[in-house]
């Protein structure tokens, strides 16, 4: 029997706003600490997220990462979107991030597999959805995103989800937009990660379904791009679901690659309380790191051209599984250890003068080490000064390895000459010359 169901959109699927070339505010990324997770990973191209929906249309923000897909509605290989719902979901997952165009997807380096199972009106059947899930699993999708659902349970869907699990995929599905606790499918199938929608404050949207069967929540309204590239607010558990799918894809991008079960556990165990909102940075840190061989990224912050006296040395460090500590060495001697970002060190450069080798050592939780070196110039010695008299003319000459910024000649407490050069002359009145 073919059971009809529809994609889930609340408060309108798309409100046309800025053109694609304009960047837009995306507060949900910070609220779910995705921006913090980005310091460790932006995702990997080896990770495929299947968007099982109304199809996905090609957009510049998905260029090079939109794979060939399948249309189970029209039974062909053209998975283009004739509704807009699936394209918006795909851009929430994986629109190119940081390019000041369109929107920033949660996993901007991941690839999208478009699987069309819903028609132009957003309706479809359990049969096609089950086929779409199996298709995605067979083509190596690490995460399968389902912004759709219906009221009825189904052996077809349960079998498809079990098949996807056996292939190593994590199935993420929308909890529904009826504002009730009644189970919604396929989200309520054991093994599926059901997603609800919350506001910026973490409060449940009145339209979001809820209950113990909902695993996590996510921002329920996110900017997204439709097939034309125009940007608008995309609201509903349909929007929250690809957001979580993108976070799951970030976790799947780590080394060593975690299983779907571990990703699910990490997402659920680290969700914010009491909202249940996904916490991307905490989920990354919750992944097991045994076998991690990837070294952390580390760098010095902006440094002064000349170090004098007590100075601050800023640093950055990030790792997919977390940084355990960062150390600063100067001239081979340990200056300080910092275990909390943002990393910063206080160094007394005196009495050194000349080039001093600085070394930054960053360790991740597995003990992988990254070393960054930088030579800096310390100057803690006063310039040399020579005063030469010739008749009533006095000439002062200064020298310093770092250069002379200003030279002043003072006679009887009065500045008689001031210059940015290294020498200055002044003629004194007769009564002052002895």
C-alpha cells in the first residue's frame, strides 16, 4: 500500500530576501557551537550526506560537491528540485562556508547526494522513501537526512532504516510540525535520530513535535537558498534536521572515522540542557580519539615587531578531538603552559636584546604534537649617545640596533633640538659656554 506523506515546513518554506551574493546572519551556527567546531574541522569531501527530499538543484554554493543522484518519483537520474524544499535542506547542510556568498552550510566541505522521493507538491510515498534510503546507503552516504514524515509506522521504512544502519549510515529525520508528542515516522523508528526545532533561546517552537522519542533539537529557522539561489528563512523541523545532519557530517569527518552509533551517542550525550539543542563542539570532543594520528593546528597570533619588557604572546590551536595544552618556549626555556582557549602567554623579554627564538608546542588529547617556531627581536638596551662640542655648537649622535625613534637635545632644561634622525645639533648662547 502506498502511504502518502509530505515534506515538513513550518511558517512558510521560503521568504525571499537578499540575493545570493550577499552574506546573511546565521545566529543558529553560534547557538549550536558550530562556529566553535569549525576551528577543528570544516568537514571532509570523503563524507557524503544524502538529502532524501524533493531533489536538489545545482547552485554555485554546492559546486563541485553535488553528486549525481536519483529521482524515484519520475524514475530517472535527474534529481533536480521542482519544489525548493530539498535544495534549501541541502544548503543548510553543505553550502560552501566562508565565501561571503549565499549561506554557510554546517559542513561546507562535505558532498551532497540528491535523492528525489517527493513530488513538486511535496508529497510522496513510503515506497519511494524506502527505496531512496536504500539507494543512499548503497552509494556510501555517511548521513541520510530526511526532512519528511508521516503519522503511520511502516515495515518498509523500518527495513530501509535497518539496511542503512547495516551499511554504516546514520539516519536523521524530522520530528514533525504538529506540536504534539505523538510518534512521527520515520523519525520515531529506533535507530533514527529524530530532530525537533528550538528558538534562539532554546525554547521549543510551538509547532515542533516532542517527546522521549526525539533525540536532539536544533535551530528551527535557518537561512537557506532555494533553486534560484535566493535566500530566505527556512523554518520547521525540516530545517532543524539538515542542521543536525551537517553536524553529524562534521563528526564523520574526523580521524579515525567514527561509526554511526558513536556519532549518534556523541550528539545525544552532549546536547544542551534542558533544550536538547545539539552542541557541535562538545559532540566533537565526546568522540573516542584512540587511533588519532592527526596533529593539531597551531599558530602564533599577531606579534610586535620589537619586544620590550613584559609582553603578551597570543596563540591559536585547534584539533578535531580537542587540544589538551599549548606551551610557549623562549630561547629553549619553558615560559608557560595554557590549557584553555583563547591561548595567551606573558613573557618577560628583558634583559634580552637581539633575536630570540620562540617555540609554540600544541598537544591534542591523544598526544599528537605540533611545533611552530618564530624568531622575534627583543630590545631591552638603551641607545648609545655621544655628545660632540665644536665651539658654541653641540652635536648629539645616537645609535641603537632597533633604530632611533626620536632624538632631543636639551640645554638648561629646554629642548633646543628635536628630530627623528639619529643626530641633532644646537648652537648655545655665549653665556652658557664655558
